[in-house]
C-alpha cells in the first residue's frame, strides 16, 4: 500500500480488473486486444476529493450510469450492475488508501480477432484504475488559461455518437490538443462541421454575456458532461440566468467571460482565445467556481446526493445529512 500521497499524475498501485483487486504490474493487456488497435472501449473520468470526513466521490452513480449506456451503444458486455461497479470503485479507492484521486473506469474489447465486429468475437474486460490529479492545467489553472480555435473540426453525431464517452472518439481530441500545445496554447476549442462552437478537447464550453450564462447541448455534437449538468443546477441555485442553444464563434469573441467545465478541469476560466483577451475580472465564473468547489466536497446540503462517501457508515451519512 502507498505510504505517502501520490504525486500529480502518479498512478496508484492497485487496480480492480475483471472482478478482483490486482497489483498494477500483474494486470496485462494482450498485444492483440481489439481496443489497443481500434479504440473499441468506453470510459469515465471521476474525481474523489479529500475532506475531513474522508474521500468524497463526486456524482459516482451518474458517471457509472453513463458508462453502462456508452458500453451498450458499442455492444460491450460489461457483466456488472451499476451497484457492483460503484462498489468496485469505492473498493479500489480504499485499497489504494487514497484521500483524493482521478478515477478511470474502462471497458474494452480484448483479444481474439481483428474483425471490426468485436462484439461477436472478443471478450470484454473491465477495470478501474486511479491516479493522482491536482489542477489539470497545472499551477495557476484558477487564474485562467489560453485557448485557440482548432483547425480540426469536431466529428458529427451522424458519424459517431457524441453522447457516448468512447475511447476511439478521443483521437479527434488528441489531434486538436497536440496542435494547440505545439502553437503555444493550453487548450483547443473545436467547431462542428457547421462552424458552430462545439467543445474543448475534453470540456464543455460556457460563455457569459450581460450576466447571462450560455452553453450548447447535444445538438452541437458535444458530450453533455456531468460537470456541465452540475454547473447548470448550481446556476439555478444561486440565481444566475442560463440560456442553452447554439454558440457561434462571434458569440465567444463578444463574451464578457468564457470558461470550461469538465471532471479533470472542473471550472476553469479562459483568459484568451487566440488574439481575443478577456478582462481579468470574471464575477460570474468566480461565483460558479466557488459553488462548485463547495458541492464537490459535500458542503452543499442541497446536493448531498451528489456525493458518495468512502469509509463512513450509513449512520454517519444520515447524521451529516441533517447538518446545515
């Protein structure tokens, strides 16, 4: 077991793999695993946060429900129920003795064939792996990042279902992100095939104009993120008006504030998009970021059901639910 906290991005030593806890070095993937060659897998990214009560996993069931829905689209036979998968994640976090972690469940087609119909030939493997993750963009993430409009377009939902969090879909994001970093930016924003704003390489995009928050939805070929949904709920809680609909590039450039949301990036302000710099004052994004930070560690009683506590008893959870 680890004797010290993991360093940023360091991988935890114990995996949950095909139903049992295994040491990382004992988990092997066949060189002809279908997913290795074709990206035929689905995954989730989930955060556990350190709190005085112990680790708090944010929106675990919502993530794993999407995991199962994604797997069904690709005909991956996961073989575990929602409750069993949630229990496996809690077990893996406890086995690694981690207070906080980035949690990566993955289901993928394994070895047997190079056929492009793996559901008829290949076994499905399921794992849960953990790693440490602080600020995704590094120190200063809360002060904002620089983004660029990518020359790569987001794939159409008519080509691949954008509502599914599938491994192979992220080849699109890899191209965009590597291009952005190569040109000196922190992140990329992709337009869809109609020239509308879609999303970042792994984030949803929000803008603020005249006190109103705006974001798009699946009609723009985006993954409707769980952090995105949480932010929309939090806006309702704190009285920030929201509009949902298509976003044009000119809307981004004319915005008062722009920010990303996602499990890894949480709520991250955007300081500039290409040559368009935004004012350093970002009152709306700051309010949302503060509300989100409270919610993910269980301090917002209105959303107590967003948290799965690790290492606390049912009685302790019940008592905590009555604390203002």
